[in-house]
C-alpha cells in the first residue's frame, strides 16, 4: 500500500498537467494510468490552439495557457507551441455575422484579432478555395500545440517535482467511506489518498461509476486526415490553422502536408465498457469505406479541391470525450468529498490542459480557483432529470458532438477588458 496527497487517474494531458501543477505546489502525487502515458485521446489529437471562444472566461483561460506552455518550453528546451496564427472563414451571412461578433468580443478584451477580407485570405492560403467566402477573421497569436512535446514537458516537470507515474495500472475500485474518498485499488494493491482526480478521458464515466457517481460524458469517435507533402500544393510549416465551421472542418500544417479534421454530423459512439482492458487507442484504424471517412473526404474536397480519395494521406481516428454542453467537468460532486473530476474536453483537451491543470490544483489545494469556474463545474447536471441514465447522457452528448461545429456562436463583447 502506498499513499500520497493526491492520486490522479489517467495520464493524458489533463491528468499530467494537474499532477504537475499539484507537485509544483509541493503535493505528493501518484498518477495511475491504465495503459501508456499520453496514449489515449491525447495521442490522437491534432492539437489546435484557438483561443477565442464565445465565452470570455474560457478565452481568458486559453490565453493564460500559452504562458504556461511558454514556461514549459523554457524548462524543457523543446518547441511545444507553433504560433502559426489561425483563420476562421464564413461562407454565409450568418457565419459572417458570427465572425463580426467574435471580432467585437475579442477586441473588447484586448485579444489580437482582425477582420480579413476574402481576397486577403487567398493570399495567405493559396492552397485553399476562397471564391465562395464572404468574410474571415485572423488571430495571429493562435496556432497549435504539439501533443507529444506537451506530454514530455508535463512529464519532465512532474518527475522533477517527485510525481510517481505507474503505467499499465487500471483502477478497479475507488475507495470511500462516510462520503469521503480514501484512495483507489488496482490489481497490484491499494493506493491511499484523501483526494483522487478522475482524469480518465473517455473512461471517465466508468471511473465515476466506481464511486457510484454519474458523470455525463460520452465517448465519441473522431477522424482527421494528414496529407503527404505535395510539391504542387506546398503547405508552409507556419501556414495558419483554418476553421470552416460550415463545412465542419479544421486544418493545420503538419510536416509539409495538411491535417484536416471533421466534427462529423453523426460520429461513431463507443462503449468503453466493451473495449478490452488493454485497449490501445494508437492501434485504432479508420475504415476507408466508412461513412465518416467519406464525409471527411467530401468536405475536405469542397474546401481543398486538390485533395480527394486518391491523394496520398493517412487517416487517423480516435476517441474524444464529449459532454452535453461541450464544456469539461472540473471539480467535486456534492455526494462524495475528495473525488475531483477533470474530463469531458470535447475535442479541446490539448489546448485546455495547461490552465485546467492549474485550476484543478487550485480547487484541490485551496478549495477555490482564481478563475470563474461556474461554466465548468462538475455538478452542473447533478441529479438533473434527463441527464441521469447512460442512454439519456449518450443521446445528449452525441447530439452536442454532431452539432458542435455548426451551431452559431453568440459572442458578447465586454465593456471593461479582462482582469
Ligand atoms: N481537436 C480539434 C480542435 C478544433 C478546434 O480547435 O476548433
């Protein structure tokens, strides 16, 4: 039996960042990972870093996350953040209005964002079709995080601060008594701690069930393609990321080619309980004849006519963790003290992880955060009718995932600038 101040279940970016921040504050931490470090959703992520959200507080969290990453880069001597800038494009008047509201909100908090006429988009992105665009905006401080380098950074700092990492150690029981957590059990034995973090990604709802809790997350499939370098369509390493929400696409440069991902209308749903205990997400293969791949290729071809099914490419599939409102769950539930959830990043785990780790460490060590966490509180669906059975939860998460990119964001400018 070992003990620590905090046990973290899951060594994806959320768990690793939380463990690092806790250890930087002097807490003793054990991370228990069911398989290998960074090999779940983290290992299948494209890593886009877009800071601007319809919600000012989320935008502030993402802006602050870059500072944490810059510090990690200094400590590790590794490039993690590739600041390519990003564009958001609009093909319809509704999307153009959405962009106008995002630009107004961004400017109201001092965020670097500007309108970009479609003619200018063509200059920045000669490999993209632009003749159907009505408007665009450009965020020069966006880009992407390199997931493997981010994992290495969290790990290095965590190890230097004494975090213990145990791989191939699935948690099979969450120990609790009298409404308080006491630790966890794995096949190798018990680990005792008064605080346990459920950072299990798509397995997070099963971890919650180990404590008789209901966490409304669901495991949703995701696909992106990566083209090989094509001399006829060079993609510069610093070419901006693109979000085309009408076509459900995001893109970024990768090794001379282009990553193009889709938030599909009808994504795969996964039942994590049915996967083998040693399930390895890096071995997931995308079926080239699946409807999701067909829709990815069709939408990609509409924006990048030089990419079609004959283009040399790899197709990556993985599993994301969605919630009914696409926002994560961070914190405790009312009925079990000491069990902190940190899951449900809905395809944005890499980019949210730097600040989320900080927030989790504050919640765990101080009982409160310097950020306004209302929109990400873990108990916001607690015992709420319609969010209590797996069937209801999966339906709501699936609907959110299917509509996630197409819903129009309503950004509200703030009058007072951010703190
Ligand atoms: N994981 C994909 C993120 C897409 C986006 O930042 O919009």
